[in-house]
């Protein structure tokens, strides 16, 4: 089965470069039974490597040097994507729940605005990517500098859910 993602395009703003590439949300696609171990196994089979396991992170931030993927294996959360600092202009709120996968292109601002107590996800990064760097976008950023950095980030070898012929590889290279 090939899972098709929802796509969200986010404009750059004074606190986050965001990306010309779409954010991808794959619904209810993690292997059962839902667990950190099963999620890790799926992602690693498609060249995405675990960076850690987290829950609710309310600090708005972005990673200019790598793409990021979440595999939600417990609970639910409302993610705020695309905005920075305290303004939400241009942002997109998206509800996610156990079983969902979220793929964030380099430079995409993100945080959780509310989460269930048991919300947990595995964070993975493309094989060969550098360790992620957090930027908080607290002051207006130098958009041109960050856009140059984010557009230079290498494309992942595979879609984290579907593998080498998955939608990510088509949507992100079109």
C-alpha cells in the first residue's frame, strides 16, 4: 500500500524561512502495534535515522540544516507550523494523532500548541544529514541567508513511509 500525504505550503516570514517544499502529513500509516521500536524500524528501512524521542515542545523553532520527520506513536497534539515568535500570521495548525507521520522540510517553523499527556513521537532525519541545529527565530531573521542554507540541504534518499518511490521523492523534486 502506498500512503498519500496531505500537503501544506508555508510562506517565509520574518521569523522563519519555511520552504518552497511542502510539509507532508501521512495519516494512520505507522506499523501496528504502535510503538517507538516499530516506528524506528520502519524509518530506518527507508534511510531515516532516529535523533530522539520527544513529547510536547511548545518552543517555536526551525532546523535550517536538515529535514525532520515525526512518527507519532502515542497520544495527540496540535502542531503550529510555519510561524515564529508570537505571531501566527501565515502559520497552519494541524492536528496529529498516534499513527501519523509528519515530514518537515529544512527551515519549517514548528511547535506544539496543545498535546495529550501521553503524546510521544520519534524524531528522525535523513541518513547522512548533519545533527539538527535549532534556530528560535526570536528576532527577525536574515531571510536570504537562511533560505540559502535551507535550499542547499540535500534531498532525502527515500520517502520515510513508502521508500524510494514514495510521494516525497516526487513532490520534493518536482
